[in-house]
């Protein structure tokens, strides 16, 4: 179990993760910056404050499980695993190279700490439901956390698994919807808007909670309330900013999987570092 | 009288046995429990049985999750949906991480004779064979079905069971040990080698007996492990024969025939002919026999193919008269 952290400590950790993501992408190499950075506070809160996950015993059968159904955002998970010492920092510049262990999408065979193979969108929630059922059969109290993207919601399989999760009452599963409102080729509202998302999940039998996905206090309290709900799974709809923390990448599809020039890379690092500095000084950051 | 057993029934009973031996065995079903006979497991282990509804994609990835939590899930549907509807889930959720998931492709081949093209899996072995890490098993009779299930306990990675819907005559000896990955000779001979799987093994034996009456000595091989293919034994059993025939209830593209030729590709070997479905979908028919006859999946076709090769004839189109079911 990670020690409980304050909200401001978690915010600072989130920016450390964002910096790791940038270092992984580097210069001249495509990387999923936008959808990784929108998740930084959620991932930081889960890994550093909430999940039962011992970096020294990553196969503990009683651990909580973290699954990225939106597998393309795996850089943010790698970043957390680097901070925890599960992945060596030497791997950071070797992302998506033959010499490295950090694949373009989550690969259990290559990377320690990865719990499933995801990346073909729509499958992660089903996998999470299966894990939750298996853990429940064994009488374990482990929880399963699954993170989905809002563009991903167009995948029919997600709705199949939403129905199954409710039908089997898997209350040891909490899903997040990273609602950053931008998908690969443009704003969700222009590409494939899905109306009444909250209402749909409620109608499908889920407990639904809405939060600001960049506010660790809200994330923690949503996780608390999800855990208290018995007999149904919970969905935390997290409103987020795609590319959060990197000024030119915020709210744009251009850096869903963009390439950074030297200039943009330097600018991105300085954006992230300036917030980190402000957080360290206890200065309120508002952009 | 030849004894026979329904393969689905043999499967369902074997699954229950596995469930008794190992509490980690769980089953998932897509509303076909009476057909697939997973109902037998449901009756005995309702807490380890997940009726997933008619949602094969979710069922398949859910099985991955169960495997990741230490369970040994058996996924059930018709073969055509296991291989087709849930292909990407099989590929990415299960085969990439090489999970210990078992897929029961029931009513495979043309064995669901009444339901027609949409329900008859004629390409499932090609699809499954192409997936890295997948094991593909096609039992010839109920005895082998049961042994395969027992042997699967110690087999790592995903397994696809191609399960016929009907009664098939016993062709495999009850007392012979079974190993996944091995092929066995079920009829000895020296002039012709017939590689077959599933329902075509009994037809191969029938052909061998008819040819023996004409003085042609035929070896029939039950190649029930279609993948990983027993390459060394295939080469060994092909050595010295004058003709090789591969018989399968499947499209000739990518199935057992392909596996045999892949195995023999680096050695000099006798000419090979395929008895299978010539690039077409199935059809509805009044019974299984009529449908197999319609597609030329018969002992007569095997005999014809062997004679053609022995006579050195290579008919136009490299094969029998084509059956096209459009």
C-alpha cells in the first residue's frame, strides 16, 4: 500500500509524471502526449495514494489492478512505474525502440507492472470485469481500476461489458472515463459525439460520479464513495484537458500522437517545470 | 457395428471432469449452453459459470481477465462466432499475452448442417492457425475429444477446440495415450499417405480399406493437432509414399492441407492433393451426410484424389470438379 499523500503532493507528482512523459517522447518521435497528460492526476492518485500495489512485490495476488483500456496512454503508466522503481529510469529514452522494454502499447511480456494487453480499443473494461470476477471468486478484496477514453466509447464492446459488469454486480471494479473531449482526429463533438453519457451509464446500471479529473481531492473522494457503493460498479467521469500542462498541446488533436521539434520540446519542459516549481513553492497556479 | 459418440456431449462431460479436478476451471457462454453442452458444467458448478449473453466479444476479453486472475476459462460459442465475431479479442486480449484460455468452437465445419452459410465455420482453422501462440485441435471422435480435454490441463497458452456437432464413429484406440502436438497413424500402409482431421479421419479409413481391395496400401494419419504441427512426424510418414492426400472439412485455404505442405516444404515429397471445401461458404441441407457429399467430403473423393496422383494425372484446375454453393 502506498502511503496517503496530500492533494498538493499528488499534484506535484502528476507534474513529475508529465515530465517523464515528455522525456519518453523526446524530439522527433511520435508519442501519445495528449491522452497521457490528461490522466496524470488520476494515475498519480491511484498509484501513489490509493492502490494496494507494492513495487517490491508486483505479482502479489492481493494487489489492486490498474488497466488502461485506452492503451495508447501507456506513457503515463510507464511514468508512474518509473517513479515507483518498477521500471528503470534508463528505459525512459528507449521507449518504442528495439533495445527498450517500453512498447508503444501495454505489453505484459515486455514490461513489468503491466496487467493486461490493451490498445485495441474497447477491450479493457471486459478484461477488468473478468479480473474482478476472478478476484471475487477467490474471495480477495483487491479492486480493479479501468481507464477508458471518451473517443473509445464508440466501441460497442465497451457497452457489452458495461452491461455485464452491472449484471454480475462487480462492485470491486471502478472505471474512469477520461473525458478530455478530443479524439485522434478532432474534437469528440465533431467526430463521433455520444449524447447523454452520464444518463446512459446510469441506465446501464452503474453508479456514476462526476469530477474534475485534475483535482486530486475530488479524485480521492470519488474513489472513496465508489468503494462504498455495493452491488454495482462505479464510473468516475473525469472532465480533463487533453495535453494538460503543455500549453501548445492543450485541447488539440494535433498532439494526440504528435511529434515534438526541439523548440516545442524545450517549451513543453519549461511549461511543466514552471508548474512544478510553483507547486513546490506553494504558489497557486492558474492558467 | 461401429460405436459412435456425439462430440459435444463428450466435450461437456470432459469439462465437468476438469471442473471437479480444478476449482480454477470456469466457463463462459453466449446463450448456446444446450448446443455447446456447457450446460453440464452449469448444472454442477453454477458459481463458476458465467452466462455472458449474446456478446461474444465481451465474453472473449472477459475470459482474458479471468485468466489474468488465475482462472482457467473455457469460452463457448459456435465455431464461426468464436473465430470470426471475436477475432480481435482473441488476438489481442488472449493470444498476444498467451493466456491459458480455452475456446470451444462448437458446431464446427458443416456439422450444423441446417443453419447454412452464416453458421457453418469453414475457415475457422485458417484464422486460428494464423494467430501466434494459438493451439488448434480438431478431434476425430469422442474418445479423442475426452483425451484432449484431459491433456489440456498441462498445456500453456490458448487452445482452440474444433468441436463437431454430431455423432462420429470411433476411430481412435481407447487405450492409446494421447499427446497434444502429436499425430498418430490410424491405418497402416505404404503407397499413399492420407492426412486427415475431424470427421474426415473415418472417411480416410474407409478410403484406405477400399483401396486395399485394389492392392493399394494406404496409411491414414489422424493429424488432430493442426497447430503446433508435428512437422517431424509428418515428414517421416510422408517418406516413401507415392501420393499424399489431405482431407479436411474446411476450406482448402489455410487449414490442414496448408499445414501439411508447410511441413513438407523443405523436403522432396510425393505430389499432394487436397480434399476440402473449394473456396466457398456452406449451405443448408437436410442432414450432415448429404452436405458432406455435396461438398465432396467423401471417401470416394479421397479415393479419386489418390488415384489421380498415382496415375500421374493432373486434371485442369488442379483438382476435383469444383463445388460452388452460390
